[in-house]
C-alpha cells in the first residue's frame, strides 16, 4: 500500500510539472506573437492578447499546486511540512519534521522580534509578511516570501509559528499567480450579496464590490476616490454619524460590529454592519474595511412572527380563562360555575365577569358557585366570592355556594364573612337538587 501511495504521488507531481511546462510554453508563444505584431506595426497587446493573458493568469492559479505550509515551535523545531514545502525546498516531510528550520532552509525567516510583534488574539486572523533568502536541499539559493502568523495557547504563550511560503524568485510565474488570485477574489466579492468596501484613512473609497455600488446606483468606477458625503443618499446628519463611527473604528484599532437603521428612498432599512481597521506591518491603520448586510427582510419577518406569537398568547390566555371559569347550564335558567385552583385578583374579576354575562344571556334565576376544588379560602377569596354573589343578586339571581367543607365553614366564620343572601351547601349535588326544587316552585308560582 505504501508503494502504491508513493507511486500515485509521483504521478501527480509529474502531471503538475507537465502542466507547468505547458503554461511556460504558452507564455513563450504569447510573447513571440506580441513581438511579431509589434514588428508589423500593430499594438503589442491587443484585446485578444489581453484576454489570453487573463485566461492564462486564471489557468496558472488553478493549476498551481497547493501552497507551502510550514509550522515550527519557538525553538525552531519543525512540526508541519507539506508537499508544497517539499516542492520549494526539496526536503520530504519525513526528513523535515523534527529538525530545526534553520538547518533546512539555512535561515531564520521570522525573527523573535517579529514573533513578539504579532501579539494578537487568534480570532484576529492576521498575518505578517517577510521576504527572506534561503537554501534548498541541494544548496540552491531561493528567495521566498513568508506570510506568517503566531499560534498561541490558552494562556497567550507562543505555541507555534505558522507560515504560508511562496517562491518569490520566479517573477513571471509569481505575477501570473497573483493576477489569477486577484481575479478569483474579485469574482468572489462581486457575487456576494453583502456590500463590501475598503476606504483609505481619509474616508475615500479605494474598493467597492458590485452590491455596494448598487446602493449608490452607480458603476464601481464612479465610486473610487470619492467619500461618503459625495455619494451617500442618506440625510446629512446620518452621513455624519456613519463617518463618525468609521473614525472611531480607526482610532480604536479594533473591529466594530453593530446594527443600524437608515432611511433609504423613503424606507427604513436595517443593516448588520462590520467595520474594521486595515493595518500595515507596524500595526498602523492604512484604511478601513466594511461588510454590510441588509437584514430588513429578517427584521420584518421577526416582527411578524412576534405579532403572531402575541396573538397566539392572547388567544391562549382567553382559552385558559374560559377553562378556569366555566359556566355550565344545569337546567332551565340554572347555571353552575365549578371553581378549581387558586383565585387571585385577575381571576376573581374574570369569575364575576363570566358569571354576570352568563346570567344575563340565559336569564338565570339561580347560580351555583362550587368551591370544592379551591385550594384555600382566605379573606381575599371570601371577599371575591361575596362581591360576585352580591353582583348576581342585583340582577335578581339567587346565589348558592356549594362545596363548603367544615374547615371552609370555620374559616368563613373566623373571617366574619357576611353570607347573607347566599345559600351555603356542602356538595355540588345537593346544590343542584336544591336548585331543581326551587325551579319547580318557581314555575308553579309563575
């Protein structure tokens, strides 16, 4: 299995080398074509040639093997060495890991001072860059660009130095790679739905993607070199607020994330905004970057969802109130309300409202309040019940209080509750029987 793996790796290296040779051949052909056209009096770089160069740049980037990744501890011991590092320096992974970096490349590309300068939290995700000349395994000089960062442990101590290494000695190839990368990056940014931009320290735009240009209803080229006051459709005071926040970001030296609501075209638009300083190698701000996301639709959806939830809560509360204060027709013009649980002031009001409404709607002459399921009868509950009974009596309705257990009766007496006009009975069944007898008498007398 190991031999098969090595064979496959060799085949891939051969294919990569062949593709690189093919690209170099295309470069020579393009150069010869440009020379011929120049000798014939034509422009050395016409549109077709420019397109070919652009295509070649993109092809170069796509066919370029993976970047060289190297990691090493503060004492210089290499912990990671990939195929890209082998391609540049000639050492295989097994030969490199565990050895000192200076022994492999004949240099210490990242000095201790440079490591100390990168005192950054890992979330900053920033790199520094240094160009250093080293040696390959076979002793050839090689100029490399080391894009490095410092990895730290939970206590902030340096754990490793990590670098992406580029071969800076092959200028034509490097230019094509950089051009290809730039083209890919611009395509990525232009197809983002977020507004993405970069300004210099004076607030003038140096880059804006297509989405940000659409905010101003202008071509990207018309934005470059102008500031917010020259472009923004916002009111002057709102523009001043935007500029002030950006100055705070540059002064503070840290990213700022916030949500803002701006009036655009007569409509309030919600944005989630991230703005951050762009720093040079010394940590000094050289510009400001921004990523702005339109979240208006999200906020509207949240508001609609909150309103719907509020309606559901109100409906649920109404249903619970109805369940907690049910009014049951027992017989002709006789209603009963069995009460269960705890009675607070809100529920006491609901009991009175429901009972009086039911008496009025049904023309009830008798109402039974059953307190068998009420957990405790105190002064508050007793007052609520007597007020309800008196209100019902004012409508000409006779009120019966059932479920009065001995301890409840004792409590009512102790509290001195006035039960005049209320007929107390021990059980709901006895109350219903009493009400039916009263109904018969009521009909005969009627």
